């Protein structure tokens, strides 16, 4: 049924083939997205007022991974904010972090 030069017997077979062949390359993307989602949930949970400060230890206890973020912003004074989508953080003195929410 269908074209004589078709490569797959059905849409299911075609999708299964492509899912298997893309599994390795998309595994890293899924891993990073999972970490970003967790970081976002942690920042959202600890920052319900859209601006607060928390100790680094609290972020680490929640499972926050400081190596993964989506963007950064350097202010005119040289402070560097790191953002996970619209939730951000800034390192303060004494191992504290200011948590902020970017207005979109």
C-alpha cells in the first residue's frame, strides 16, 4: 500500500526507527533539560515573593546545580546575575544568594 519505493511499512515503524536512532543524541538534551527544570522549581519555591535571599547551603540541600543556567546578566556595577529562564540569582557576601524574578 502506498508508494513502491517507501522505506517503512507504516508510520509506527518510521517513528520507531527515528526514535531509536535519535535516542543517544537526545539523551544529553533530556538530561540538561531535567537539571534546568529542577533548578527552576527550586528557585521558584524559595522565591515566592519575587525577591529574597537564601544561604547557599539551602540551595544545595534542595539539589540546586550551579553549573546549569540559561542566561546571565552583568550589571553596570559588575554584578553577575545567573538566570534559569525568568528566575535568577546573584552571589552575595557570606555564602548568601539574592533570588530575583525577571519581569517579562
